C-alpha cells in the first residue's frame, strides 16, 4: 500500500484520551481540533518547569537524493521502537509545508509503517499554524507600505525596504515583483518579492519563542527596512505592528499533539526549512516534551551539514538544550547517488558506487563526533531494493570508521523493525556524559563564523564574497556580531553547487547575500545561487493529488 493508504487504515485513538492515558494530561489543558489533533496550553507547559528533563536525541542524515532519505520516518520508527521496549519516549517533528507537498518531495509525516497521523491533515492545513504565520508576516508587509503611503513619518526609504511578503507555496513567478501599481491611490510603486512561508523570519521567531511575551518582543525587533539618508534600521515595533502580529499567532504558538500509527503521542510544531532557514521544530515543543518523557527524539532538516549544524549552533545555543546523542540516517540509495549513480538507476545493485559514496557518510559522521562532540549511531534506513551484498558492504565500511551501525526496517515493519536501533540508542544515551560543542564561539566575528562552518563542516578551503556583500557583513558585525549565522545553502552537496556529490574538499563557498533577522536573533547568509522562494517542477506532485465525492484524498505522499 502507499503511505496515504496505510495512514487512512490506521486505528487512531482520540487524542484527549491518549494524552491522559500516556502522560496524565487532563482534558482542560488541551484544545482539540477534531478528535485526533489538539494543542497543548502554554499554562500547562509553564506548570512543568520544575520537572526534570528527559534525554534529547537528534535524528539527522547524510546528504540526500532529490527524494530525501527518511529522517522523519526514522524518528517515528525509533520513537515507536523505544516505547515498545518500555522506554517512555516522545518524538518532536516539524510541520510540513505545502510547497514540497505539491512540488517534488511530497509530505513530511513519515512513510510506510512509521508515520504520524492523521497524515492528510498534518500535510495540508493541519491546525492552521502556517496560515497564521503567513498572515502575521503579510500584516507587517501591508503596514510598511501603508505607513509609506500615509506620510512616511518614520522616513522609510522605499528602496531599502527589506521585508518581503510570503506564501506557503512554491511559486517562482513571485520571487521578484513590482507592487503598488495603478496610480497614487494604491501607494508608491517599488520593487518587492515573496519568500516561501517557511523562510519567513516570523517562522524562525515562532520556533524560537518561549512565551507570548517573548514572541511579541521578538516580533517587535524585526527590522523592516532603513531610513532615507542615514540608513538607520526601522523596527516592527515602531510601526506598532508586533501586538497585532502576536494576536494572530496566539493559538498557533501552542504545540500540536498527534499520534503515530502505533498510537504513541507525538508533537508536530513549527517548520522552517533547513536549506534556507534553521530547520528545527519549535523550542516550546521540544522543552515541553523533555518535561513529559524520559527520552525525546527530534529531527533536524536535510543533511547534517545543514539541519544538525543549525540545531546545535542556533537552537541549542539559544534554548540551552543539551542533546545526548545523534542518530545519523544513511541509505544505500543516497550513497550510490554520491558515488555517481544517476537517480533513475539507484534501485540497481552497484557495489563500486556504494563504496565510492561512503566518503559522504564518513564526513557527516566525523562532523557529529569531532565538531559537535556527541556519540553518533549510524542507522541504515533499509529500502526493499537494497541487496544483501550492499547492506554488508555498507555495514562493514561504517564499522571500520569506528561507528555503531544498525540496520533498521521501520518503514516496512514499524516499531518492531527498529527495536535493535532503539536498544543501541538507549545504551549509548544512558552511558554518555558530557556536553556537546559548537562549531564557533559567540565572540568571533560574523565572517569568522561563516568561515568556521564552511571549513570545518563543509570541508571548504575558503569563503568569498563580492565587496558590497563583505562590506554588508562587516557593517552587520558592528551591531550584531554576537549573533549566530544561518547559512542558506543547497542540501544536495557539501559545496554550494548542487551537482557536486560525495565529500568535496578545498572548494570555495561564495557568499552572495546577507540578511539581518533581528527578531530571530541570527544573520541569514546566502551561499551560491540559493532561492528563498522555490519553484514547482515540470510535473508537480499536485497533478496526482485528488479528492473523491466522499472527501477521501488520494495521491498525497
């Protein structure tokens, strides 16, 4: 059966009853969205502050094929398996974006028999969080243009407005636009553009905020543009916009409860992409889960050079999180891809390409242990077309690196297929002491932080930037030098070129743009030709999605 057919046959439990039975949460602390989704109140989360934290486990992956390599599926399967062996475990995932659901990658609710449900709801409108984020972002956009139209008391330079608009959809036609056409009644024409909602600074703020008050303060710190002449930053609070923006987000900020196919409670909340944003679910969701469960498994988007680096250097740094271990997901398909095999030939046995592609796994593994200082378990996410010879070669090569390696069949068998992985993870986590490391310290310059990530994590020889971009970074460093950096880079390669596979070394990472995210508290750096508004492929997944007269959705994956 397809993923959606498996999900539609799931025997779900009412979410209010499940939360009470598994974690003792009374119904008054939950706001149900139907029978199988609910939001957890912020007051209840506050009441947990005195409880001890569980142990945090990060799921990340090697550099993917165009279809992704199963971090979410592994997180779900591992969570179910740990509950099967008697360990009180909760998983924390990001919410899917409509962009990839209708584009190439599909949904992000897991796959096979390792899914969170209701799958269609999670992948589509869910509880409306992304719509609220889109509305809050675009409210600020409207207020900027409205302020300029009605006298421009703040002296905003229309040429220096940095606050774009957003839409949770892949739409390349909106990357660059001219707005306010049609005469003086519509304002002053200026250049503008759209980003996808998951790249919005409001999304980043939403995922890093720890309370409504903190959310409102961060929203007020957003820089929307600069003044004429002296180029002083103009903040959202100066437009009196942050109160209304927070009002739009007051329900969205509450974490969402759903369940796995095996009826284990799961949190799905927030969803920045890791290639163009910081790639982690919300801090509030992770902190709540750590108070409720003995073990918490969370994911970080795309490969470990992106998601894991941002998880450590941004999320853990800002939220004070202390993870205990990393599960690095690898697939034979991806390793053959990095060994030079065309994506249409990945299901055929190719031991030579598999061995050649091992350099990608090795670099990610060494990064986790050496740059971040955590024990790293390699999970071979088994696909039905993997041959025994390929599995044995991968296992022996990975073990020769000094890694603990486990073959996991959670996609086919659910939690039962991941019990060996669960036992290995528990053994490592329970016997690990010490703290993780960061790639860079707060007190070095922004340029040095970018260089540290590029050279230590990406294996680059140097970073470069045009004089105007370098000057921009140096200027930002004067006021925001203590901020971490969030590099927007292709997920397909350690380099900034998506066509370069394996583990390139000594390459140059070209920095093409830098953006201030003052509310989120980091600097966004664009590496190479990276778009923050994706486009749809020639044949988008949307062409295969349909709904019948009974409301049953088909084609979603």
